[in-house]
C-alpha cells in the first residue's frame, strides 16, 4: 500500500514537472517571460473578512444584548425569582 502511494505521488510530481517544462518551453519559443506559478493570497484579507462579518452581526444585535436600554426588564412575568444562597 505504501509503495502504491509513493508511486502515485511520484507520477503526479512527474506530470506537474512535465507541464511546467512544457509551459517554460512554450514561453521561450514565443518570446514571452515565464511567470512563476504562485498562489495569490493576502493574509490581511482573511482578517478583514472576519472583522467585517463581526461588525455586521454585532450591528444587528438587539440593544438589550449589547447592554443598551433595559427599561422593559421589569415587565417579565414568566420567571420565578429564587432566593440567593
């Protein structure tokens, strides 16, 4: 099982190397520079997504959950107060 896994990974790497070489050869034949294969990712974009989603959810929260107006809190009738021990 390990040998099959190793051979399959080796074959996948060989196919990628073949594609990369063909791409470099084509770029050389056409006279264009070879642009590297890069993963375009900005780590700051993840943080800004989290902060934007947090701001969206907290902006729509009721005022009572954010510590705002609690004037109607004395009108609650379905709770039985208990003695503090």
